[in-house]
C-alpha cells in the first residue's frame, strides 16, 4: 500500500524523513494531497536513494497526475520537468522520459525511461516493435488515451498512473517477470492479454479486464 501524506490549511512547512524504502511491490509514496508541493510545502529525505530515481524521475511517487515526480535536494519532491517533447519515440534516447501530446507511432524496437500520454492521444506501433520502459513508469492524463504498442516490456516494477478524470486503454501486452501497480483515480483498461508473471496491485482507481478469460495470463493454469 502507498504511504500517503496530506496537508490541511495553514502556512506550510517542511517535513523531513531520514530515508524511505519501498518494502513490497505495491509500495509507493502518495503526495496527491499535498498542496504547494516543493514550494509552500516540502517533503524531503536526508537520504533519498530509496525513492528509486531513474534518470531523475520517480516512477513510484505520485503527485496528482499532471507530471511524474522528481527529487530536488533543496525543495524535496517536485514535479519532473526534463521531458523529451519531440513526439517522436523512434528518435528518443534510452534515458528519455517522453511527454507525448499528439498521436505517434513506434516503428523501431526502443528503450526509453518513461512515457507520459497527455491530452487524449494514441501511441501505436507498426510491425512488432517492443517498447521497453526501463523505469516502469507510464502516466496518462488529459482525457482518453490509448497505448497500442504490441509489447511493452517491464524490466522493473511497472507503475501505470492514470489521472483523475482520464483513462488509458492498453491494447498491447505488458511482458516480463515483474510486478505491476495501477495508481491514481483514473481508469485503466487491459484490452489485450497481459503476460507479466508476478503480482498485480490496484493502488487506486479502476482496472478493467476486457480481453476475456485470462486477460492477465496465468501460466499455472488458473483463470482470472
């Protein structure tokens, strides 16, 4: 379960922890209820390595759904800002966190750090490209979004955030021997069979299984 911090009316302040550790597959830091994060209110860690930053982005820290989270030594947890905004996944570097704001198509097998779909857009794939998301972070906001790359490979815990009032239709397949978490109040739909082989965590919102029997494939022979 996530560790949630909220704020109430007041003048603001700084909350400092010695460190943080995500002890289970569904563990996360939920700061959705913190107003003025990084300015009026700061959440800081003396040792921040446990946040698991990947190329400056925190896949398992949630700050409302408008952006991924990042960590700044002065201001604590803040919004990530160093996006690749080219809307061209084929030219993205492996360390890039993409912010996709118009429909685009992946034609090459690619590795990227993380992907945000913003504004009701579609990221599709032609042929059989594999999209490896090395941080495990995918974020959807701003309307009804679609991720239809055939194979989305997880090399670490996969965390898909879908912001309140938004949706993500995942028509391809998550693959890999990794755990998966659905976060934020929005709706995620699995329209294709999923082949990741570990734990499924619904931290917040709705997860729709719409690919029929065994939408989440169970290699042991059971049905879900």
